[in-house]
């Protein structure tokens, strides 16, 4: 049986933060008796990633995603639990471990602002002791896949956000990591650039076999890249499985939008009326009933237009996020 590339068991991270009321009197009291608050950013999550797998790691802001990635990349120590990445304990930060992983954060820069990106690439080559032949080969592949040819000699400050993000990803992959942690890699990018980054990640995974754990608020990223998703909320694991199963579990209905000659007709006998606007009526019906209800509507009523829609991934995820902490 193949060993998982990433193994997480009961991983927990708790922060203790001081609290006090405003005012001088409260400040003086705090000198002698400080109040603190315990916040569980990650609350005992457990899951594995197989070698070469791309997994979407989803949750609202504050769910614990970035904290988890920081523990898995060795930037934070957990409060409890354990994890192994490629057989290493991440927070020991052994050189052999650091040479095989990378962390890309969409809101953090590693490129040096006033010099060309190619100079940062050379610096990373020296840091990771990449030999010249391997560097030229990897740089050639990344330049081709990310279309970097015209960007390498420009000062980073002159690059657009999308161009800079492509160079950031290239810099993070120069040492050919076996595990890639991506934290919002397409944040702030326009739709065209998001599509290019997704296409690159798909091809890079195919060529390199790297294991990728991806966080993103853009559901198009998740749909395009990930068959499997892990959903956390309030630091707790809510779901781990196929994206299709997530949709089936949290979106058991389809939406039928009906336009009638008279929009005032009562359609409650056909399904749950979710909305009435602009002369249309929106019904929610169980998926198994969709064909029968559609046929009834077309037979019984003077329908001028009808549209059947699946729930969007955004809607499904929003329903998952709406769950309260147990």
C-alpha cells in the first residue's frame, strides 16, 4: 500500500490572546491580573493526501486553512496532534524536508521588488543548491508553461499583479518540490489570468506528479483542479470526499425557473417557490422529481420559457459554511 504524501492526525492549534476593556483603570488591572482568551484555530483535524493528488482545502475566512498550511510547511508548531509530510515531521524543519516542499501564498511576496525576477530565481538556485543543468531544464519548462519569456528581465515593480503571480509560482517551483501548498494563488487576478494559472497547475501536476493542497475562495479553481475537497469550519473537519459527493449531499435540489404568461399563477403544488421576480417564478424541487415536475409544468400551464439549473458550487459551499459549530 502506498504511503500517503501527507498524513494528519488530530492536528490542533490553539492561540492564547490577552483581553482587556478600554480605559486607564482596565489597563492598570491588567498589570496584575491579565485576562486571556483561548482560540482554537485548528481543532483536531485528521486526513491524508496520496502522492500526486490535488485536493481543495476549503473554508470561510478564519476557518483554520492558512494555519494548517503553516503547520504542514513547518512555520508553526501544533498545540496537539501530529503530521507527516513525505515522512518528515514538518516543524523540525530538516533540510531534506525543506528541499522537497514549497508554500505559495497569494498575499505574500518572495520576489525582490527592485530587480528582475530572474535575479530572484538565481538566488533561489543558490539557496537550494540546484545544479546548472537541472536549473536550465526546470527554468525552460516553467518559462514555457507560464509564458514567462518576456517577463524575466523586467524589474518586479513593473510587472502586473498577474505577471508577478506567475513569477512567484515559478520561483517557488524551481527546486522541483514533491509537495506544493497553495494558499489563494489566484486572489486578486482577473478571470483570464486565473484560467492561465489553473491550466498551468493542471499541467504541472501531470508532468511532475507533485501533491498539491490548494486553498481558494474562487470555486472555479476548485472545480477545474480538484476531484476531492476537504472542508473545515471553526477549525473542525466538516467534509472530506469527492466534490460530486459534496454537491449531492448539500444540494439535493434543482432549480426550475419558469416564465408564464401570467406570473401570478400559484405554483406551490409543483415545488417550493423560492422567488418571484421579473415575470418569472423560481422553484426548488428534489433532483429525482425534476423530470416529472418539468413535464407537468409544460403540460398543465402556458409556459413561455423554462430553465433547469443545478446548484452552483458557490451555493453548495455557502450552505456548508452556514453550518454552526457542533
